[in-house]
C-alpha cells in the first residue's frame, strides 16, 4: 500500500539556481502552539548541471562538530564555487538539537533508528520519511556528519560500509578516504536496519558516514578536520574545484568486521578505562575495570579485549550502566579495498 504524501513542505525551490536559505516545515499541534510547525533549517546552493550532494548534521542533537561546520558552510558557500547542487541540513533532528539531546524531546525519537520513516508516525518518523522519499532520491552523494555526543568519544574518521553492490561500496570507501580525517574505516553497524545510512544505500546512493569526536562539545582540532573533510568530499565528487587536503601524517585504515569490535558493559558502576583513544591493544589485554559503587572491598570487574586492534571509541562519562558500549576496537589494515 502506497504511503500518503509527506506532511513536510519546503520553503526553498530545490531546482532554482543560486543560493536559498529556508526551512523544511512539519506542521504540529502542541500545548504551546496549536497551529505550529517544526522548522528544520535548509540551504540549497545550485549552479548549473552536475551531481547533488546532501550534507547532513544533527541526526543526533548532541553531536556538535557536524552541526557547527554545516552552519558555517551555509554562511560561506557561494553558487560561483559549485558545480551542481549542494543541499545543507545542519540539524536533521532540529527538536533534539535545540534541546541538546540525542533524541527528540517531542516524542523521544532517535532519528537514526527511525528510517525509512512513516508520514503517519510521530514527529521523528515523519522527518525520517521525508528524507527517505524526498531528499535522498534527489541526491547522488550523502555525507552524514556524526560524533559521539555526550556519551561517547570517538577518533575522527570517515567511514563506509560493506555493501552488496561492490562498485557502490568502492565509491563510498574512496569518499571516506578522501574526507581526509586521520582515520578511514570500513564500518560494521550493530543495528543497521533503521539507520539513515541504510535508507540511502538501499537507493543506490553513495553514503559517507563520519565520527568526529564527542563528549558533547567541540575542539578547534576537530572542527578543522570536519570543515576540511566536507570540502574534500565536495572536491572529490566534482562539486568544488581545488586540491584535496590530507592529514600531515599518513591516514590510518581500520576495519570493523563484526560485533566483537564492540565491548559492552554487563555491569553498573564506575568505569575506569585503561587505554586512551588511538592506543593499540592486544587480545586478552585489560581495557577497562568497572567498580561496584555500593560497597568498598569489592574487586572490580575486568573487561578484556577480544581482538587485536586500536581503541577507536570509548564511553565518555565514567558512570556506566549495563548494556552501555564502553569501548570499540577496530583492526588496523593495510588498505580498504572496495571489493571485500
């Protein structure tokens, strides 16, 4: 059964030449606003024929590297520099971004677990549906800018996924490397079915994922990586002129082949990580201890690495609950091949 049209409307004309700043408007009715709307800021920069790049941030509202970089880009990118069309959505989940939370305060929706969405669902599912059925089909390349938010800290990397279509996978991996972060990754997702990533890739589009830091804040170093990476991707796919800028040191390639890369807590307590981001680890090494906070004299629970590799992500708060991911270990590889 076909779905009804999206309730969201755009105040911009996606086919018009030049630059436009406007909104994606989702009607809502709340106690505070009987005839209101969720207003998702959008910028469209178009100049002639060429590919379309959709640049998104704020899929989670507490991941500020991408939000900040895209707000800056929307203020500076001019049509004369563009070959094709660049669509900038700094805060996909605007209600979450305004609240500074991962999920939406309107319906507790996690946008990146709501795809392909539903025009008859809650606010978050309606946003997901609009991107699935309207924004993605008009795009050739999608770059979705994530970081760890308030609960994770993650090494800066561009990433792509293992895909059935090996040419699509190759093009995405090339883009992930061209992003120019210190690390590039072939990434395994624990719950891929309802991700934005999957909604894009299932339509045959090129999808570049990123993780760019975390801790619910930004640093000058991570902002520089993010802004350079966006520019690099636009250059790589032919939307901007210029030379790709790579890190001063050689880019490190990492692979997350399966779920054993994720170390999840089976206890509640105080977390002590024994490694820093970017540290090497051997299988069997102690990577964390969790202390019982209800009593003294109790030995901590020891967590050990199930594989050799590199610590690419860690829990940021020291308080940990059962089920929280406390560490992610990825394998260091010589290359990221597009046919594996």
